[in-house]
């Protein structure tokens, strides 16, 4: 019993201070013989929650929100072949673009997404979410936020570009 009490005392402070990144599965799609699961990493519950690794503030300013939306990873994808994970993909609209890593943790390659500065999932979250009540909207592939216009990278474009790149890797 004393061992369990000591273990609890040693582990509890670290568990209480642990940080997380919240995400959820947004969609699944196929590219050739690959199955791809897309896990969206929303701004809400990440940049405004103190236990998140992406925390900025309880009430981030509009410029912090849009900068985070364009810079931070928006999606994490798992690519499977025959039920076995072969790649992980980090997706952001910023300079990092798309980073593909093998499951052996070897960086394969990166490429930049064409046509836009913010991913569709992020634009949808900002236009319909908790970040500001007025002066925002999403029309076609343009996000209007904080009196500015931002070109959106559609999910269709992301899927097409990623599928093409993965197809090249497989050949």
C-alpha cells in the first residue's frame, strides 16, 4: 500500500501539469490503395485552454487568432496501406506546408499547398466559431475576418494535392 501511495505522490504532480493538444477525426478518404484519416486540430480548446501545448491566452486577440490559424498545424493525417500505418502527415497553410513522415519517423518530404493562406477546416472554424461575433464570413474560397480577406485552400484541393504526392511516393 505504501508503494502505491508513494507512486501516486510522484506521478500526480506530472499528471496535473501535463499538456495536451485536442483533435478529432474530421474525415476519411482514399487515394489509390491508401486509406487516409484526417484529424483536425481546432484552434478552440487549443489556443485558449491553458493545459494545451498551443495555448496563447484565455481570450486571444483577433490578430493572434488569424496568425495561429495560418501558422499552426491544422490537420494531422494517418496514411494506411492494407490496414497498416505507413505515413503520418502534418498539414498547415504556413511555410511548413505539408510534412510527410514515415512511421519509422524518417522525414520523407515536404511540399507547400498551392492556392491559399488558410486551410478550409480552419476557415470554417473561424467563420462559424467562437472567435468574434461580427465582421467574419466565408464566401467561396475567401475568409473575411477582422476586416481582412484570406484565400482559403479547399479540402478538395488538399486531397487532390496530397493524393498526387502520395501516389508519387508509392511509385
